[in-house]
């Protein structure tokens, strides 16, 4: 299952300590299946069984790792449930951790195991075909498909949320869409497993020929694999797009960053430990039966970091390749392919070239940039945008990339597994919203009828300061319908921007804003107070920014107002800004009169009720209150008593006169409607 705490990095870059936080533990490489693509599988009755760590040895290693800081485990195999002591081992490894993940083919899941797996964590059950014919042909075990379905049914019955992991290859690629449909019928959470199949860990030539035959073409891999990695995948151990970290480009070591700047480790069934689950080169693994966990982590691995150096083979090939930025090459893969850590991999070269082309097209069709109030908003989508995806009001806000102050939104078109919400803290419930806090993430759920989660329309997951959002749609219908009124597709982008603005000396104000003679004026009031009326009367004499929502930001030279796309009665909006010179509070009356407000406490009292509030947190509220206090004290404020009579604008004559610039194209105040 996918954790909602998707923005938390697992690497060392958020810490000054090199600690073993995250461990992979392969309990066995034996498996009841004999999958055609598997790179580590041994027969269920293999004599290697006698070399595997005992449960007591596993407990000892787990205790040593936990004492040094390990708080997450990834449990895998082979098929880990093939071990009769799996329930006890699973219970021991996961009882005191923050989270865990488990990989299984599902065959051995029974009601008792399913109840154990209710424990919070990510369970991934592998799917190899959309029916028994294809699935069992790949696993070479009759009944494996039925076992997969049975295991999923037991998990659902127990309420143990799980992710269906679709494993694509040559013999099931024709069923890919059907596998998606089957996965969606079994669980709201499903994903594509590794499309790049590793060669045999034992470097078995017969096994390698079968694996190579199952590999997809480079184009198929790229078409199926998202070119832009999702935030929730950032913890995966893939050196990824830039396969050589920056410090390795400047030094002679292959694995220095992997060892010294990451917080992961891997333990195989026989008790050898290294820094990566893909590392099978014997000299890179250390025996936990002969050394303590601490010794390997503190001494052996750091020593290894300075031993494996780059050479001419690498420098002349991968080190000089123009496609390095999009290649997933790493020395561990090179060893599996060739027996040499520095060798190029022709298959990955082909994929890198295809991905470079795909990325260019993706960035053109699946990414948009918008600018508002000096902020850049990058909007990505798993589906390509159309001209009508966003409402016309966004046209003036379209922009290019700007990395200074960027917010990120990514749209997905399937719902995440909501069973994890039972372990989250609900902080708000008022239709249509349920809002939860989990780890460093905020989760917004659009609730269905009678709070029926099976009818949830969408989920938005924000990081702590709401500068990053993953928005999950139930289906593609609304996307294709288009004309979205918000970039997040939520009821308002204020949900996201209000929090980010608080950290940037800004806030949303329920107001209409105009630029007159180069100066900004705010008309403030509740709904139906006359904001749109003032906008109609004055828009021919200046520039209307928006008649309902304005962003105010403080700069060193003072407060500025910015147009937004959140309009009210008038569709006219402008992506412009101006220094704020006057706040005018509107009040319908029987006379027309503009009254300066001297008491700044009254200004603060009025403004605080007109600030557009997102989910109010102490952090947001504290920052905003401080800013509103300065705003109320520094900007001239007036109360405008007005009627609908022709002379309504007469009281503004002196104010407009003061703000008049030397630009003669701006109409004189005495030419304004009402005889001014």
C-alpha cells in the first residue's frame, strides 16, 4: 500500500547523521513459483534452505539494527511466506517500526496471515497475468493465479489494505490493460513493478536467456513507465535519471554517495549485508554471522566506499554519454549484466534514448506553468493537457518555468488506498471535506454520500507547508470535460496557496482590486457588499485585477496587491500587480461618503474577518496575524458609505486625484461616471 507520507525523504540529505534507517530483508530466495523473469529465485526444496538465517539469528540482527536507528523494513524474497516461521518473523520485524513493506505472490496468505497483515504497512501482491492461462504460464505453477486471487480475497476480508503490483514482461504485455482492470477490481491501490528486468543474481546463462527474452522493447518500457517520477517513489533505491551523483562525478569512487549519503542497507537470506539490494558482487557484501551489524555499518561499508573506483571503461562509455541524465545505469546493474561494475549496458542505452524523446514530449504535453503573485506553479498530469483543460481565466497566468518560488501539483487518475486513513488523525469533517493529518502530509478527501468512501470523488495529498500536492481523481471524466476553475481541480486553489503565502509574507483577501493611475486600491467587504459593483463602475478608468479574491504580499518597499483567477460576478481578471495605496471598506447606506479610518484597531478587526482562511493551523494563523497587524497599521484605510445613485463615485474624487499619474491616457476624475 502507498503511504500518504509521500514527501518524506528517506535519504541522509535531511540528516547530519549517517544512520541505518531503512532495511531490506530478503528472508529466502526460495519460491513456490518458477517465474520466467525472476533473477533470484531458487526452488522451494533447494538445499540453500539450510544456509538461511534462523529466526533467532534474524531477531538478533533486527535488534542490532534497531539499536542503531532502523525504523522501517522492506520484507521480500523469493517468497517470504514459504518459510514456516514467517508469521513470527514478520511480527518481530514490524512490531516496533514506523512502517514496513512486504512483497509476496499471495499464494500462502490464509485468514490468520491476513489478520496479521492488518498491521499498518505497505503490502504488495504480485500479478503476472489477467487470467490463469497467462499468469500460470509465467509462474510455471498451475494454480498460482487462483492462489493470488484467494490471497487478495483474504486480505480484503480482513481489512488489510494492499497494493496489486503488476509485473509486465513479454509474455503478458498483451494483457497489460486487462491486468490494470483486474487490479482495480481487487484494490484501489495498484502499481507497475519494475519494467527493467535484472539478469540472474547467480549469473546463470540459461536463466539470463529466459530473462532477456521476457524483456520489453525500449519503447514499451518508456511508454509504460512514468518519465517524471512521482514523489512517493523518491525513496526507491534507483540512482535514477542522473545515475552518477554529483560528488561521484568529481571523484573516482563509484559507490561513495550510495554508502555515505544514504540511510539504507540490505540483508540477504544467508546473512550477508551490503548497502543495496541489487549488489551481488561478493566483495561488496559482509557476513553478519562473523561480524556485528554495527561493525559492518560503521567500518566495513565506509571502507568499501573508498575502494571501488571508476576506470577508463566507464569514463569512455557511460561517463561521457549524452543520455546520462535519463539513464538508469548503475554499477550494480552492470555487474549483473557483464560481471564488471564499469561496463555499459546496451539495453539501458536504448531505453535512455527513448526516454529522452519521451521526456521532451511529456514536458510539452503534460506540464504547464502558471504565475501568480510572484509564485510559479508547476502543474503536471499523468494525462496530456488539452487547450480546454483549464478555464480561459488562466490564460493571462500562463508562464514559463521559474525555480525561485515554485509550487508543485501532480494529477493522477486513480484513487490511492484509503484504508490507511484509519491510522491518520482526522482534523476536520464538514461536507464535502474530510481532512486528515498523517506524518508530514495533509490529506483532503472529497467525501461521498453519507460519508461512503466507496464513492469518494478525489483525494489531495499535500506536504506540510502545502507547496506540493498530489491530486488523485476517481477517473478521467472531469479531466476530459475540462474548463477547470482551479489548478488543483479542488473547489479553490486557496487551499494550497494560502498556506504557502503565509511563509512568503502574503495572504488572500476577500476583496476586489483595481489599479488606478498605477496604484492599487482594495475594495473590501463580505459577499453582496458591493465589491463587484465598484469593479463595474471603475474598470473603465483603470485595470481590474479581480472582483472577489486578491492576494496581498509584503515587500521591502511596502504592500502590493496581485490579481487572481478567483473571480466572482465579473469574469475579468488580470495577472498584474501594483503597490497598495488604499483599503476601502464598503457599506451600503443612504448617503455617499468616504471616511478615513484613524483607529488602526478597527482596520485590523475588519481585515481579520475578510482574510480567506484555509485549514487553520497554529503555524498559519500565527504568521498571518503578525502580517495583518503590519498591514492594518501601514496602509491607509477608509470606510465608503455608498448608494446606487449616479453620484456614488463623487466621494472618491479627491482620492483618485491624489493617485492620478502623469499618464494623460488615464481619464480625469471629473470625467468619471456621475459627473465627477
